[in-house]
């Protein structure tokens, strides 16, 4: 039963192609039509699961619904719409899914089909195609790129976003080979390490054999007393040798491992810096930090600890196996059965114990998360008097943790004695069967003693191997996550024909730009505007209208989905990225200051500027006076481990930073947070000085800023609805007027 | 930058046009005579020198502020002043910026909650208590360390490589 379900869940490659049955039906019923595009949905019209096909032909929209059994795949026409009766089409997003809506020229909305989020992108594409057909637009222009969740062909599980292949089914060997690639510069050292390891293992295997010789040729027959000394010496040397070589091996491996991890970490970090903002949007900062910090450490541990231990264990087992067979292959055959049972035991019980181990680790992580959360929010806890409730929350997690720990110990306590018992069983068999063989003159006493010795050496590496097998696999996943990032291509990179622009005038043009952070939910639709050099342009509008998005596009933090942005007449995609960023300066709403001194923060965009330049920039930004009041002046440490600056101070420092970089194009996202009047005045003055003599695009919140702009663009729902100077727009009595009135009312309330 | 902006950046004090002296009451304060851009001599009976980059450039960019802590101008380099003028300013800075330079670390001892440091500085001997092993030690560059003690006083190891062997041994206990 299970197998069957899996197969059905898989999105087979052919599943997105229109089934023959449907295409035949279309040909039959509408013989002159050509099929342009079709989409499969997983919801029936009553929002229950089932299949429907929506087909766009040259004159119609046809909807075929599933009839009968799912296995049979038969369809019948549910409804049809003639394109001549439609004016528009829209893929309306709901929560968890969407509705395909067809709009008539009278403005009436017809619901055509329902779908779940799985098919959202496909339907957005379909709606777009219908729209293009109906409005007779060139449909090639604004194509929504095809993206859907990929499913692994082997196991049927979805492939995590951002990854190309299924991590569970991928050849672990591949990651391993990639890791080895990193160690290629150190091949010589690798050979040395291998040699030392083999020698060390050999030394370890000498001991039991020496005891065989001792017993058989010296002690039992009471002859060859002269051999005692050299044998003892040989034993001593082998022990010393093994210890020494083992230590040497450990050292060499540690050095090698750390060097390799250093290389991996460097490459990873370098790649992270290269990748574009859209990559960071999709991933959580926390998980990225985990990759750089934890995953690289895990890979390091793999190379430094686990791999050498595993290889050593394998070598030891092979060596011991050889000697066991040499001493008595008959005994080895007999002993194989208990050995297999023991190995089976290790292999099967260990995963079960591991579950408890994981539970222990997880409950521990939950408790630390809770503690960290509560203590950092202690102000809120106290303000609302929720100490008791927090205590209860903590208690629940604490109990879970305690119980997990106790359970783990219990299971562990069972595992150990049983494994010991099984090992002892082996020993008993050796003595009994070996004894019998001695009497049968097939083995000597020395043989049996040596055999017992080898057997006791045998189990440790086996145990290690079983435990290591899983750990190694898990750590390889860490390696995979790292390589996954290293292999990601940055979305925004220089086109091969990218040019350097040296003398930028600062003219910006948007031509029919469409963009959305999610490809099927555009924030800006078909926007066109032109900004002259040195013009100060203000963007006004409600929150969510698309102002910040326009700014992000100008900075080329994202690339447009459709349409082009021109800077000084050049397509922004054709300008060298690094060069471009030099000419664009940005002052954000939330000024982010890095860990470092104030001077370092101001210097951030122009690290080679002189101290004089820093002071000058700070004076222009009205920041110098408060900076020198601080005991460390410009050398004051700010950011994570430094002094806390007030919002106004941070703002002015970030303005100083922008002044210093003296960009041709300045982007200003005004802060809405309130500061005291004097600081407000200082900031306003600083901003006025900053925007002079450069092309400025400002998301304005202050009335004074709006008034100072040469032109204002009012944005609503991603479209530019009003343009003009402040005075003109106020007189127009339109959307802008309403906005200003609203703001005035708000500030009045604030004053009260 | 427009001419208007240059106004904000005319802050460098011309060393030829300025004179520092001890003020009349000699309460230890410094006074200054400055010939302004208009040629008129202005007298400031009380001025305070403030380091603009106290840690990275202590002898450059000295901001001269008046009684109300408003900046009058900035001296770009102390070294361009005459020797006795330099002495006056340096003395004033010596009084205002108390961050002794560590010349020798006699002993570092671990206590229950803090570390007890016994050091010799350019201002004399000092015993201080530092919380934690090295959380309160800030590295500036690779060889300079600023120590922050429990009383929020700071001490400067300008280059730990130049310390004596004994000092280094003691220092290794905490870094």
C-alpha cells in the first residue's frame, strides 16, 4: 500500500503535460482551435481535492474536470468561456491557494477555477496569458518565469528550496569527494598520514602474536629462555611504537583537518558576500549563520576526528581478521555467528538509543531558547506581571528535559550490559572450542591465547564503526549544506558585456518596470518615470505602495521581472555591479552601524578617506558636536559590543557616511521615528546639505522634505498616480492632498 | 560641495594665528588668543582641548572648545606649535585624559569574581580589578590592548610586544 501512495505523490515529469484524452477532446469539440497553454489544478470547483485542466485556446478558455476514478484519468468539459466575452483575467491569491478570475467588459468577475498554492505560479502564468490574449498584448514580454517545487525522483520527497538535488538521495560519496578536493593541495601530507596510520595499526597487531610465540616456543616447552628478553623488548617496542605513531597520526590529522576547514570556511564566506539580496530573502539569517559557524565546525570535526578514527578502525578490523583466519580458520568460521549477532545488535539498537539522545538534545535546545527569549524580554514580562506564567512555561519544558535525560540513561544502561555480554559470549566460545581444538592438536595454547587477544581487540573498532557510520553520514550533510551555498550562483552578477561608467551624471529612467519579491505577486506594475540629474524627487504614498521597492530597484539590489531601468542611458544590468555601487549612496530608515568605531562606520564606503574628510563629513551631517562630547570621540566603539547610540545620533552618523561617499545618486529612506525638536532640526539641516548637488530619490515623511523636492511622485499599489511639485499636488486636491491632510492630523494628535 | 558648505569646514586653526597661555587666576585652566578670519583678535579666557581621535590619533586633531563646550576650531597637528605651546596643551590633555600607559605587569591573580592586576604605569603603580578573563580587554589592531577595570578606569598597553618577559608571562594568563 505504502509504495503505491508514494508513487502517486511524486510529481512525475510528464504530469504537467496535457493528457492525451483532454487534447483529443478539445480537437473533437473545437476542431479549429489551437491549444496555447494549459494548467493543471488540484482542486475541484467545490474546493475539494481533485484534478481539473484549464486550457487556453485561440478563442476560448476551457475547463475540464475529472470524472470517475482517479486512476482512470478521464475528463469531461465543465464549462467554457469565449475570449470575446472577456476583458481581463486575474490569478487572485487566497490563503493557501487561489482563484482564477475572468473579468467581463462590464466589470463582472467570473470564477473559473480553484487551485492550491502548489499551482499558484502556473496559474499566474495562465492568467497572464489569457490577459495578453484578450487585451491583444504581446505576451512574450511580461513572462512570469516557471518555478515550481521540485520533487526527488528517487524518494518522492520535495527537494528543499535552493537546492538542486535531493540531499537524502544524493551520493554521499560526492560530498566526500568534494571534501577531498579541498585537501588536494595537501596530498603529500595525506600520504604521510596514511603511512603513519598503517604503521601504527601494524604495531598494535604485534602484541597478541608475540604472546603466542612466548607461550608456544618458550614458556610451555620451557626452552629457549634466551628468547624471553628479545620478545619482551619486541612487545615494549610495539607498544611504544603504537602509542607514539598514534599520537603522531592524531597531530598530523588535526593540522591537516584545520587547514582544510580554513579553506572551506573562506570559500563559503566569500561566496556568501557575493550572493544577492534575493538569496538572503529566501533564507533565514539564523540558518545561514549556523552554516558558517556550526556546519564548518562539523566538517572540521569530521576531518579531524571521525574520519581518521573510522579509517583506523577499518584497518584494524582487516588486520585482526587476517590474523584470526591465520591462527585458525575453523575457529573463525565458528566464531562468525556470534560476531554477526553482536554486530547486528550494535547496528539495530544504536539507532533506537539515538532517538532518545536526540530527544535529550532537542529538549535541551528548547529550554535554552525559552530562557534566552524570556530573559531578553524581561521588561515585557515585568510590565505585564507575567512572572508566574513564565515560570509555569519554564517548568513544563524543564520537566520534559529532565524526563528525556532520565529516559536516555535508562536506555543506555540497558545497551551497555547487553553489548558486553555478547562480547563475553565470544570469549567463552573461544575458550571452549579452542580448548577442544587444543586437545585435538589442531591449535596450540599459544594460538588460543593469541586468538583471544585478537578477539578482544576486535569489538572496539566494530562498536566505533557502527556509531561512526551514522555520525559520518550526518556530518556529510553539513558538508552538503556548505557546498550547496558555495555552488549557488549569485542572481545579480555582471553580464559579460558589462561596462564601467566613470562620469555618472545621475539620470534615472524606469521603462515599463514590473517587479515583485514573489514572482507571481508584483508590487510594481508597468511603472515608467524619468529623473533628471541633480533632481530631488520625493516618493510619497501609503505604506506598502511600493516606494521602498522602487528604491531597491534603483540600487539594483534586485533585478526587474519585466521592463528596464536606465542609468545615464545605460541599462543598469549592463553596468559593472561593483562600479555601479560606488556611485549610489543610501541612507536607510534604520541606520545600521557595524561593530567598530564611529570613525570606521563613517569610513565604511570610502575606507581610504583622511581624518580630515571624516571630520568634514561629520560636521556637514551635524554629527561632529555630539561625537567629540563622547569620551573616546570618533574612536568610540559602537555596534554590538559598544556604546548604545540614540536614534538621532545613529541617523546623523549614517548621513555622515553618505556625505563622505559623496555619491552621484543618493537614496534616502527617511526615518519615521520621532526625535526631539532640536535633533530633528539638526537632522533636517544635515539632510538638506546632503541632497544638494546630486540626484536624490527620497521616501519622504517630513513635510519640509516634501516641500524641498523638485518633484513629487505619488505611488499607489505600485503605480505612479500623480506627479508634480508640492504646491501643484496640494492644489490638485487628489490622493496627495489626502495623504498630507492625514499626516497633519496625526501630528496634531501627537502634539496634543 | 557648494561654497555654503565650505563654511562648515573652515574649522582648522592656523597655528600662526593662535596663542595659548595660562589664564590670569592660574586655576590651572588654559586661555587662548585667536586672530579670526576677519583679522580681529579674540580672547577666550577658558578653553578646553578635546581629542577628536583619542585612541588612534592622540596628538592630532585637537578640538579647542570654549567654556560651554562649543567647538571654536581644531588644531590639526600638535607638532606644528612651538615647544612651550605644545607643553601647555599636552599638560592640559594629560590632566583631562586619564588613561595610564602600562609599562610593566607585575602580577595577575585570579580571584573568585575578578582578576587582580598589579601594574606599573607612566602615572605610577596601580592595583586594579578586572572582571572576567579577557572580556574587558579590547584589542586595537593586533598589539594594543586597552584594559577596562571594575571602576571603569582604563589602562593602555600600547604594544604588548614591547613589554618585559615577566609582563608577557603574566599577560599570557589571560589572553
